[in-house]
C-alpha cells in the first residue's frame, strides 16, 4: 500500500494544464489591474498581489514536482519574501530596473507588509488547489 506522501509525489500534471493554469492566472491578474475600478476596494488593491503569488506557487510547484506541496509552499514563501525584501536594496542597476514595467509587474515598487499577507494568501490558495487536485487523482 503506497504511503500518502509518496502517492502525492507520483501524480504528474500534464504540462499543457500547468501552462494553461499559469496563463489564465496571469490574464486574470492583468485584468484585475485594468479593471481595478470595477472591483471592491480591497480587491482592486490586492488581487494582483494575491494572483502574483499564486503564479509564483504554480511555477515553483512545477519546478519542484517531485518534492511535494509542502516544499513548494516553503520555497514559494521564501521567494516572495526575498522579492519583497529586495525593495530595500538600492544601487544604480537595481533602481534602473525597478523603473521598468516588467520590474513593476514582477517585483512591485514599494515594500509593504500587506503584500506579504497577500503573498501568503496566494501561495496558500495554490497549495490548497494542488492538494485537492492530488486528492481527486489518487
């Protein structure tokens, strides 16, 4: 009888579904920025950060597919904290990069404790979704 942890590790998600999920989440995130005025205030400000963290979890989970949900969650949290702390780093190249649209979308602009909460919510959502999919496929 397989161990619960090993059976979770054995499940392989098809790359096409992972890519579609990531692209869909990115699309929803961009739409949340574009139509922020139509969302409730709390979502208009934070939906993008939550969805950013969800995409981060999806990418990390894909890259760590043999390690399991717990490890992907820990790694995603570490990356999101590092991204937020990076906002305290100042040198000419970093400051120049921060002015680009790509940097603003990927890394944000200003440190915020609220962002850390949003990242935790997005990562937790990704982990819960993945665990539910794994449960169905066992």
